[in-house]
C-alpha cells in the first residue's frame, strides 16, 4: 500500500515552518549560534542549534519541547485540513529526551514542574482534544520509528488518519555528556567531509499527517511508499554496516523499487567520523551503479535527535514538490568512502525528483528508512 501525506509541520533553529526551513536549507543558512540559556563557563563547547523562542535571553524555561511539538502538530493538522478537535485521530510522538529539560530545571532551580508533563499526552489532550496519544522515547531514529507504527495503524485498518511527530530540545545534561567526550569541540557539523570532527546538537519538532486516502479535491504533500525498521543491537552507539544495509534493502523491497528507482537520498549525516563512513559505505554497496542525488541537512539544523528523521522526510517531500535538492552545506572535500557517490555540493540541484529515501539511524542500532514519492 501507499499512503498519502496529507499535511506537514515543523519548527527548527532555521525556520518556523516547513517552507521557511526548506528555503533556509537551500540558501545555506545555519542555525548555529552561541549558547543562549546554559552557563557557558561550564562547557568547552560554546555553540548550539537552538530554537530562539525564550522570552528572556539567558533564562531558560520549562515546557519548550512540548511547545515546539504542539506547534508542529498544529501546522500539520491545519495543512491537512483536519478539524480543531483531534479526538478520533491517533497521535504518535517519537522523542529522545521528552521534557527532561523541564525536570532538570525543577531539580536544580526549583522551577515548578508536574511529572505528568514528562510525556506529551496531557498537552496534546488539552490543546487538541487528542485522546489516543503515545510518546515513544527512543534515540535519533525515534520519529521514523513512530512513522512505522503509524503505517501499521493504517495498514491494519485501526485508523483512517494518524498524526506522527517528533520533537526534542537540548538538555544541559545531554549537552554536558557530549562536551565531555569531544575533547576538541567541532566548530561546525560537516557531514561527509574528510575534515568532519563530530556532531553538534540541535532542537526542533516535526509532524506529518497520514491517511488511508486523500479527501476529494485535496492534493497530498506526497505519498509514503514504505517504512522499514530494525534493531541490529550491534553496539550502544556505533553503527553496523550489515544492519543498515538490511533495513535499506527492506525499505526498497516494501516500496517495490530497486536502487535505480530512487532519485534522492536524504542521508542521516551526523558529521561524526564513524557514522558518515558507515553510511557512505553502505550507500555505495546498496546502490552500486545507480546514482541517486545525496544530501544531508544537519550542517544547518544540528542533530535534532527525536525530530531528525521527520525533518529530513519533510525536506524530501519539499524536494519532490519543487524539483530542488538542497546541497550539503560546507562540504568541500568528500570523505574517501564517498568517492563515486553523487553528493550534492556547492549549490542546490534542480532536476525532477520522483522518489526519495530518508535515512535515520539511532543509538542501540535502531535503524529506520522511509521512501516517499511525489503526489503528481
């Protein structure tokens, strides 16, 4: 089966909606900026891809992950023409950290926080009347994992429409952990560049509305042809070539496409030495003589954890719609394993894009790949 994407919404450091985010990526505008609300004296690294939504510079607030999620869901529901009351529509949320930042502020600064708000069920119920809500706390592939579950609900006939979302804001503890293992903090995120030093965290939320069919007179944003997930359990953090190759091939099989049927791949592209090398090696092996355009967005958004997969999916849908493939910003010297791959560099590529693959790989070996095609 193929399911229409009826609506989409997103918030990131580079834009307040899908259109602005895509325009920023095509223009090479970065959301990287000095730390806004963490005590800079505590960290070696001083930069972050933060959403600039705090009321007061330098003063953090609870509930920001929830705020970003609610906005992304609102945009997607409005884009899909859904009613304001979402009581009959399941909402599935993939996240890495939930509202852990709010818990940190409660523990350290006694900022009031109700533990029931750690997940997003209450906020979605109060804002949208949503009654069937689920928070899946995973890692970097959490939102595409939730997308696979949304697919299952449609496939089993348990829902006619489903909203899938992902969100995360950076917590001080997570930032601190990254700061301790990066002895020389990277000045930028450089996916697939030979000089890449590591990733930098980012914030964001994204949401899509899927349906078993499109309402009469409404053109979908695109069509979801397949989602494949696996857990290779290879290592706590290190990716596994064989596990990733299996999930990519499964996504192709489920979509009934061969490698030469994919026009674009939005790569996971964390800018870390091992992840990029592994992803490039698997891509070269799986695609062989096929040469899809390859891009990645984390050089401009940072690694947005729970929302990363859906943000990339929305970029893929915009490329299908516009025929524009964003370039990998700041990529000047491709890594050796990328030799022969069609990495989009220097400027956006303009050409027809019929199908796109989106990669998302998480800690613990939870891998997810989605394939979408244009609606026309």
